[in-house]
């Protein structure tokens, strides 16, 4: 087998050491996105159980929180393989 490298071959990126402060900040954002996700799901459950007036407002607010939380979880998954 040839040991020559193909210039078009994808190579894994080098692991980057992150400072303790940055790790703490990342953990805080992960907690915030998880809180958004749980709060949005909780509001959707509340909306389903109690059926308040002006449902569109509550549904939009709940879906916004769920979307933000899910986006945060996806960002964590993408940036931390």
C-alpha cells in the first residue's frame, strides 16, 4: 500500500485545549439551552392540559423555547464530537 497522502483527503482537526474559564462558560451555556428546552416542553404540556385563551401566543412562545433548546443541543453535538 502506498503511504503517500492525498491532498484532498479529509484529516481530523487537531484537538484544541480550552482554558478552565472557557469550559465553565460553555457549561453555563449548555445549562441555559437545556433549561430553555425543558421550559418549552413544560409550557407545551401546560398548554395541552389547561388550554388557555389566546393559544397561538402560548404555542409560539413554547415552540420558540423548544427550538432554542434544541438548537443549543445540536450546537453542543456539532462542536463537541
